[in-house]
């Protein structure tokens, strides 16, 4: 089970951050070639990311590269650098339709064949940043077997909706739509960046909301938010204890050839067992909640 | 690859480097390396610089490196960027950039 609670954004043009970000231990590191890089540094960032991807220190962390849109002069070159550099995942910005993903998928296939990279090894994720993207979320989420998740990107979305970031009301429908689309497609869902990095209380409030909604995790712009996020997603000791008892009961039932089992008078079925496994995975990754 | 104009890449921030390339006036390749860690890593930095220039087939020009403790991958990337800018090269040959 791959945990994707935290996806840390790094500006692709910052050599120091690219060289050291692994120490913060996010679940995924996202090298950004899009909005965080000025137009005149796009070429430099592309090469920095291409080489950083090949650093041994990133072998144990999922690497994601946010490319520019393929319709820009930068996007196709970014994609070459990311796929040839060995990125685990390509993040497509401003995804409005399944066709955007199909176009990306075709280009990734071409580059994998040309570079000798294992076919199918480059995964994709789509960032939804507009009303059109939200409306088409389900078809986007089901558009490619390479998709590992879809992400809601808040800033562009609220601009498109002619509103602004606030208490979350402005994201209510989009969060629900993106999350349901991801779950219907069997892929992960990522929530928006929380940009007020000094507001720990506000950040944790938002994390509590999106965790209860069912999001896998969140895009982050500051390493300080990683530990807060991981701790909030960590199960309590009581939850871990219950998960262990569920797994033990399920294993015993399997040995006895029983289909349906009960624990403390409550029926235990496959979804509950899967949830228990997820709880133990999170506990193994980050311990229990402090 | 022939350097046809002056070009810069990088920054002077810690863990980065600034690279300047310029056309050669006399057909030679001159490399100047200034680094805060020249005593410990001077030879390794020069090796990365010469290997990178070799792959790009840069045989003449002036290359000035102001290193602030960058990793090899950053040295390679910044030097490639400066050379590609100095050579006005838009088409990337990934086999020589690896």
C-alpha cells in the first residue's frame, strides 16, 4: 500500500532545495517546472530536475514532476526531461478533460519507447484547476490505467469560479466531486495547498476536514507542514489496537473457512479488513498520533 | 557544440553555482573554477566540468565557475544550461545530457 499523505512542492529552479529536500521525508516530492519557475529559467529548471531525479537519495521517495501544459513551448521538453530522468509520476496541470490525459499518455508512451525506459513505468496524475475539470472529474479519473490520482488545485479553481480562498465553502463542491471521481475510478485524491504557512491551527483544521472526507493527502508548500500532516493522519493507539484485532479475526476466519465473522458483536467484512490494513500501514509509516 | 555568445546560468546561493561561458578568442578551451570547497573537492569539480563539456563536444571557449558548494548534479545541470544558452541551441540531445 503506497501512502501518499504529503506531496511537497519544490521549485525546479532551486538547486539547494532539490539537493536536500529528501531529508524532510515527505511521501512524495514534486519537482515543479510550472508556476514556481519564471519563464527565463524554464530551461535551467528542466535540466536541474532531470539530474536531481537521478540522485540516489530519491530512490526511496516517490518523485513527481509537474510539467507545463503540453500546449506551451515548455511542456513537451519538460516531459522529455521528466520521463528520461526517471520520474515516478508526471503531474499534468490544468486538466480539463480526459483528452488532455490521453494526449499526455501518448507522449509518455513515445518517450518511454525512444529512451528505453520500461513501458508503462511512468505513472500520471491530473491536477484539476477549473470548473470544466471538476465537471469532467470522473471521465478524467478513468482516462488512463497510468493515473495514480487526481488533485484539486485551489488557486486557479477559485479564480475560475470568480471567488477566493476562505473557510472551505468555496471548495465544497469541487472537493466532493474530485474525491468521488477518484474513488469511483479506484485512484488517489489529493487536496489543495494550504498557503498560510504560519497558521498552524488553520492548517490542522483543514487537514482534519479533508482526512474525514477521505482524501489520501494534501499538496504542501512548506516542509514544516509535513510532520503536522503525517501526525494528523496517524491513527490513534486505540485505532491500531482495533485494526490488529480485526486482522487477527479475519485471519482466523479464513483458517476456519468462514465467510462472515464478528468482532465484539459487529460484523467484519472485506471493506473493514481493508480499512484495518490501511490503519496499520499508516501506523507503520508514522507511528501513532502524538 | 560551439559557444557563439556569452551566457550565464545558476545563482550565487549556497549549494548552487554560477556558470559563465563565452566564445574563445584564440580557439582554446579555458576553464576557471572558483569554489568555497576547492581544497576538498576541486579535482572532483574539474572532472565533472570536463566530462560535461566533453559530452557536449565543447572544445573551445571560456568557462568560469563560481561554486558555492553545489552537488555534482547541479554543476552538470548549470553548465549544460550555460553552454546550451551560449550555443543558442534549442534542440536537446538527451543522450549527451545524461
